């Protein structure tokens, strides 16, 4: 701005305008929208899907933003931000604390939460058992099948189990199919998952059951979701062989079996993760998506594809009016100090560092470069 000789507010004034007027106006609008959404949920059984997003990868994250969405309508019901300083600088506890705040807020607003869907977070699992045992806790099936596939891939990385690798995708798909067809019974789910131990060894009928595709071999209709012919594309394992025993060890692992009841409702948090991915990838917020039909001449078939349409920003005029009105009603000067709220984590500690920062002069003195001459 200086090079163009144009006047502009200072950096401090800019942030004060945000603190005094912009942020409160946006919060007010969000609270109004949230009240309308929550009021529509009264006397309904609400299934929540929740997921956290850290501000940076790895253990260096300082903030965790946790969002919960209604499973059917995909409405965002609540969102909280937890600072690492609020969880004794322990990253794994941030997501648990965030979900606790979300549930307490929704329950205090008379929202009848009957089920919560999350990833397989150990701390969250323990919290739900202890503090919210009346609410059904489910795991994301997509994450479950993905982790199952990782275990198979890890076992197949050993030379003696190499024959197991071609079955990885088939087995993860079978886990997904079992979750969607177990009729919400974890015993049926376990039976379906364990049936793959027979199928991979070319045993499709055994004393206590059979594969779902057996009907096809007798002239009937194959069970939904089972790719019968896919098995012919990969060699069967020999019963009692090392790859077959490695798979049995994975499926029979007690810790793995204990998670089966969490997958029987066939829930997943994919749409919520898509929201987070769009934020992380800086996707255009000027567009949303809908589907339209199109005909493919090459394949002689119809399909659908997403079409971009203008996104609705009807709430922005209300926010702008609130900001301007807030400034007009404000009788105090902009030069006043911004007060720190009581719940601000900066009151716990100024930073997330575990050691006190030395003076800047001392850090400058310590700083060395390979281009500096050696000190005498």
C-alpha cells in the first residue's frame, strides 16, 4: 500500500476489528443457524458421526477441530476447537476432550443422541464406555476394513506369507460386506468374517456353514456383494499353510474380535472426512455439487457425474449487517485493549513449549552458520 500511496488500516486495527465486530457477528449467525438445526432434532433419535481435524500433521499439532454431523440429514450440529494446552500437551487426548464437549453441549440442549460413530480411537472408546454408556458407540467401517487390510498386507510382506497378498482387497471388501449384511448381530458378523478362512482355501461348504456364493454353483442367485468369479483370478491357499495360518491369527486375535460389535450398524464417516479434505485442500467454496445424467457412446450406457452449481451464501448479508451495526453501536475507541476471555488457553500457558524460551539475544548468540568464520 505504501508504494501506491494508499491509506489502509494498520495490522493491529485490522485484528481489533476482527475481535470486536467480525468474529462476534459470525458466531452470532452460527448460533442462530445451530439453534434452528437443533430445534428440528427435538424428539428424534439422532445418530452422530464425528471426526477431528488437527491443524498440522504429526505430534506438532496445537489445535484440534472436532465436528459432528447428523447421519441422515448431514447437518453440522456442533463444532469445537481444543487447544493442546487444555489437555496437558497430550495430542491423543485432544480428540477425546473435543467429543466430550460436543456431547455435553448437545445433551444439555435436549438432543436425543442414541448413537455416536467415530474412528477406532482408544481414548474415545474408553470414555464412551465410562461416561456415556447409554449411547451406542460404533466404529467407522471404512477405517475398520482399511486397518484390517493393513494387517493382512503386513503379514503378507513376509516371504513365507507372500501368497496372502493377492487376497488383500478381496478380504477387505468381504469385511465391508459382512458389516452391511450381518443384520446388526455381532455373532453373525464374526461368522461372516471367519468364513473367509474357508473360502481362501477353496472350501466353500463346511460342517457349520457355507460361503454366500454357493447358491451360484447350484444354479441359484449369488449373494449380494460377493464376487464369486474373482476368486478364480487368484490362487487358493493350501489349508494349514503358513499364509492361511497367518490370516487365521489376524482374524482370531482377541483384540480384533472385541471390536466386532462396533461394526454391526454399518456406519462410516466418509462424508465428514470429505468436508475436512476440502478444507485442507483449499477447494473452492464458491461451488457445491449435484448430479446429472449423461450418455456414453463408447460403452452404450448411462451414468451420472457431478455438476458444479453456485453455492448459496445467503447468510453473508446478515453477517455484514451485524458487523456494521456492531461498530455503529460501539461507543468505545478502537485503541482499547482486547480482553482475554476466561476460557482462552493462553491463560494456561503462553505457548505449547515444555521449556521456557530464553532471551532473543541469547538465541542470536547461539545461532551459527557454516558460512561464519570459526570463533576463537
